[in-house]
C-alpha cells in the first residue's frame, strides 16, 4: 500500500510538473489580451534578436480634454502619455512601434502625444494604416522613421474650432498660431517645408466639404511627409535595424568613456 501511495504521488507530480510554466504562459497571454483590449498596447518580444518592442496603437479619434461620444472609437491621451513615460523609464524596452489609423481629434492632445514620441531616447517607427488625418499627421512624423501602406490616406487641412467663436481679429490670430505650431512641428520632423504644408492645407480643389489635401500612401512619401511605403514587415525590420544601431552606438560611447577615464590626469 505504501508503494502504491508513493507511485500515485509521483504520477500526480509528473502530471502537474509543467503546470507552473503553463500557468505563467497563460497569465502572460491573458495580461497581453487585456492590455490590447483596454489600451491597444502590447509587448513584442518573440523575435529572434530578442529585442523588446512596445506596440502603441492610435486608433479612431484622439480624445483630449473633452470626452468623445460613447459610440466613437477613441484614443485617450491620458492613457498614452503615462505609457510613453513608462517606456522611456524602462531600461528593458528597446524600441517603440506606433500603428496609426486615426481621423484626427483634439489638437492639444495630439501635439502632446507627438512631442512625447519625438522626445523618446529609444528608436521609434510609425506605420500609417487606413488613415493618418489631421492631427494624426504630426503623430505619424514624430517617430524616427515612418511608413505608410499604399492604400492609406493622410488629410492635411486648416485648424477647425468647435463651440463659441468670437468674430474678432484676436480669434483669427489665435487660430493662426495653433496652425503654425502644427506646421512647424511637421516640417521639423519630415522632409516637407512649412510653406508647402500651408499650400496643401489651403487647396480648394480636392475636398468636397473642406479646404485641404488628401494624400494617398505613395503621394505622402513623394511630398516628404512619410519616409517610405511599407507594411508591418518593413516597419519591424527598420525598427530592429535602428535598435541594433542604437545599441552599437551605446557600446561605442561606453568604450570611449572607459578609455578616456583610463588616460585622465587623475589616473596617470
């Protein structure tokens, strides 16, 4: 009986021996699925180079200080900004991939996200899918390198204002300043001049109910807004390349720093 009891215990241990690993994997998958559902974010770390890449999606309307209608798909900037700060603070994160399919939204919120992405120290790559309209343009160009799929569109138009509008010169100057902030940022992070952006914004021949320009994927690259036409394969390949260059540069700087420390006057 004792032998049988020991045998049964051993069988029970063998049958559950891999359960901690399976449970850990299941918990990880559940956490990833929850993160995708709630924030549109996930960690990509299954690549052969073992690079840890954060995925950020900017989908639908960029929601700012006011809540969008409940039926609207939105990206909330109060979710994105803390996430970007966490990415910058996490030394285990190697790079950031941003997927965009947005109709635009709140100017202040969109510029805040764009400025945060542009100021990250790690390599960043953006990919425009579907659309990168309005304030989506600064967010698309804020990455170190940008891609757009051939079927995507990018709409450039003047700033709009909702709510009460006072018909005085100060209101116009304020709108002009907001527009200058957008065009200055885009021109600083792309190959398009501010003058050309203003020309595209004020085109009256393309949009039926608005002033501005709609650029398809290849046209956005030809205008210098986006760096290249490509999909997720090209975007990830470029990001891995930038990450490798980033780590090589860090190693080089460390090597130079160590050699400098050895020959400093204090060590002679």
